C-alpha cells in the first residue's frame, strides 16, 4: 500500500521556533536521527525518508519574502534537515520570482554540493523537481529541454523524480499529451530515475498512470495539497487511487501555508499576499488551533510537529 508523505510548506516546521538550533556539541552525534534507515519508504526505484522538505519559499520574494541575504541561514536549515535523516527535497523550475526564477533549484544544488557530512549522505539525497506546463512548452522535446535546464541549474547528473507540475487537460488537451510524452522521453534518456505528477485530479491521475504504464514508464508519485484544511472527497479519492496503483502520495502544504502553525493570528499576519488570505480564514480556524495547541501542550510538542507526525 502506498504511504502518504508530507512536504513542508515552510522551512520553520523543522525547528521548534524561527531560531536555528544551538551550535553542535560533541554529544550531538549520540542523538538518534529523526528517521532510521529502515523507516524509509519506496518511491519507484528510490528509497526516501517518510517526510520530505519543500523549497517553494527559496527565491520567492512575492509570496514568502525571500532575500538573497537569507541564503546562509537556509543552508543551515538544509544541513539540519539532512542531519535529521531527511533525504527527499522537492523543488520546481518555476520556484523563484522574476529574475530569481529557478533560484530554488540553484540553491538546492549548491547546498548539496557544499554539505560537509560526507559523500555517502550527499549521494543519498533524492531531488524531486517539477517542470511547469508553460504555454510555450508544446512538444516533448521542449519538456526534455526543461529537464536538462533544471539538471544544469542544480549541477547534478541525474534527477531523482521529474514531475509534471500541473495538468493542462482542462484548457489545452493537446499540450497535455505532449507533456506526458516529454515525461516518457526524459525517463528513457536517463535524465530522471522516475517520474511523477503534481496537482492532478483523480480522473487524470488514472489516465496518465495507464498511459505511462503502456509505454513501460512507472508513475512513481503524485503530489496533492493535503492538510487539515484540505481533506475533501477528492483528496481521499486520490489517496485511494495511489494506494491501489502503488503510486506514492506526497502531501504538500501540510501546514496550510503556515496558518496551522500557531505563529499567526488575525492581528499578527505575515507580510505579502498571504496576509489577505490569512485575514479571511484565520478567525474561523480558532477552534481547530485551540485543539492543536492543547494536544501539543499535553504531548510536549510543537503544533507543526503534531501536524506532521
């Protein structure tokens, strides 16, 4: 049965607060990892930690307030995640705004290369990147070129999972088929170890699974927004499909863009466009947040830990 995995929608969920952990001590090596090797799960041909790390915020100035001055702190958080046993990192060629487009992939590649924990750990890291279904990507060859460009930005020989970022079936059906063939081509050319999709509904998920299977390409993963704020019938149907077809379900934004962390209130909102959304939704979440806060208090955990674990 396919197990669900969570990709963090903000980097702060990996620590108990916005502060980085204290400097390493000689005793840190004695602490058990967040995930033991035998707890890893299969994603197609790959073995990954049951919790992944999302990098949507890296390079995104508009929504997440990224600034290049944050890079050293982001690298420390990356190192913390790897040291804790996380080896799945999700990114996309569209992550990064304006001139910083692709910045997330560049930073991820840089952080992996500069990680000092050993080559074995570096080699164990699995990159799952998503390729945008831009309207000018109309042929399989253009999608393959997008994959090569991502590989060059990250400076890796082969990408772990190459994913179609969203479906165009509702507004450009011919392009959808071309992008599917692009996934087949990048897999056959050895550019990726596996392929996946993101933001697919139940019907299209079954269709692309069957299409790829007929061409000898297994569909390894499917990303869907899944949290206490988004657990509708469609999400559960997608989970059931993934279970039946042996597709790994990846839950993205499990913290509800930060709304479920307890960090924000109607009088304490994030900067940028998220503040408008939070201002509308947070008042109605108070009963849920109270319950989460109480569970966290009783168990000696943070609210993000309750949500993710």
